[in-house]
C-alpha cells in the first residue's frame, strides 16, 4: 500500500470475506489489493458504459414492436 492510501472499514458477508482471503493467498496479494483491483475494474466498466451511452444518445429509438418486426423480417425470430 502506498502512503496515499486511505483507510476504510467495510463489512463483508462471511462467504465473500473467505473468498477474498483465499484469492489473496492464492495470488500472493493482500485482501486490500484484491478489493482495490475489483473496485477499480467495476468503476472502469461503469465509465465505459457511460461513455458508450453518451456516444449513442443521439441514435434514434426503436419500439419493442418495431424491433420484433425487424427481427422477424430478417428471420432471426
């Protein structure tokens, strides 16, 4: 951990805590390192999702009925 790390108390379900401890031991990391990486990946995915949403915000919408009709007309349903 770096000097810039912040301390926080997190309460885990016992099964999750055990899984974290096992993963940490198997990967030669601390539980904090495992949790930090998991949170980092989850946040990165959120940023990618939001970015994609913003890129596609101007695309026309398609009703459910129109989607079904299109899928049927192309033999996909």
